[in-house]
């Protein structure tokens, strides 16, 4: 489990740098707030996905399911952060620079939400298979 924590931390640090870099027009406090809020929202979304995925797993020892769920959350939450938050911050930067207008921003955010929904559907199945694979190796 310590290796999972280290990997998760490294991915979070990389995501933090990516987000910070993509918000070059914002002040330092705004960047840090955005990083923290983005990580929290992504963590909550990943917890929901992992809980839904592990609901249908049949196993007698619920302690294993809890460990597997926590492992999934630790791995997939920073990965989800890397996928979405830097792109959203880049869009906000372009909007602040007046390189895109409000209509283009809304259109791109709607497209991003559609992609997010598709990835959530994919992750529900993938995380369930991941958790079952981990349980088989226990």
C-alpha cells in the first residue's frame, strides 16, 4: 500500500504542476485555490465511481473490498485530475486572454462534459474489472 500512496502522490504533484502552468494569467492564490478545489471535486467524483463499481462485487470478506476500493480511489483520482483540470484551466486562461469568447467557452465546456460522462461510463466498468482482478490476486 505504501507504493500506491507514493505513486498517487507523484501523479498529484504532476497534475498540480500542469494545472499551475496552464493558469499563467491568474495570480498565485487563485491558482492554488483552483488546484485544491479541482482535486477535491475529482476525488469526490472518483469516490462515487469506485463505490458504484464495487457495489456489485460479491465477496465474503468486506475488508478486502474496502482495501480494493481505497486502492482504486488512490490510483484513479489523480489520473482523472490530470485528464480534466489542466484543460479546463487552459480554457479559462484563453477566455481571460480574450482568445475565445463566452460562446466558444460554453461550447467547449459542454463538449468536455460529454467526454466526462463517456469516461465515467467507461471507468465504471474498468474500475470494476480492476477491483475484481485485484481481489483474485489476494
